[in-house]
C-alpha cells in the first residue's frame, strides 16, 4: 500500500467516523482529521526541507451525505474542503477529483468507447469489466482499477 493510498484511506475513515458521531463544529472535524494526516509525515528531520508536495486525490464520495437534493455540495463539505486546503498547503497538495464518467474513460488512450463484456456462457453483461471498442487499444479494464488510475493522472 503506497503512502497516498494510506492517506486517502485515513481521510475517508476519519471523515465518516466524525460525521456519524454527534454534530460537531467544522474546525473540530478538520482538527481531528489533520492531526492524523500530519502524523504520517512526521519522521526524520534530516534532509531537504523543501520536499516536493505529494498529490492526494480526494473525492466527495468519502463524505456521507455530500450532496443535497439539487446536486449541490452540502455546506459542511465546502467548509471541510476549505479548512483542509488552508492547513495542508505546505504539506501535501490536495486535489479534488470530478467523478463524472471517470470509470468510463480508458486510462491508456483517454477515449470513452468502453463497453461491458458479456459472460462467455450466457448473454448477461458483466458490470465491473470494461473493454475498449476500438482495435487500437485492446485492453480489458476492471471498472474500479480504471477509475483509480484516471484519478491519479
């Protein structure tokens, strides 16, 4: 497991556990969230002080109830995003990922011509496996792996 995936997992777990508890202030939520992230980066004090920032993709699906009825982000998510950006700007670069059709675009050639593969014995389509319809890119993708690779690009 890479460092960025552990950070993403930690962010998701922290946000979900905090929001399921009693309602708290946004600053307290961010404080608990960021203390755990900063522990990951504490280590040897010897070395280059201006290390390059590591990009950490952050999707709003990590937060429950992130959208209201009209598709707008709920106010606590906006405030949490703002606080995270303020406190982590020197440590990591937090980039929010738009999840629209992210699993339907081929990571190799960036075209949206993927279709579901039918099972060999039956004509039933398999939802989690995608194949590119063009002969140039003959890759069969798992939908989740393809989406994760597209997020990190």
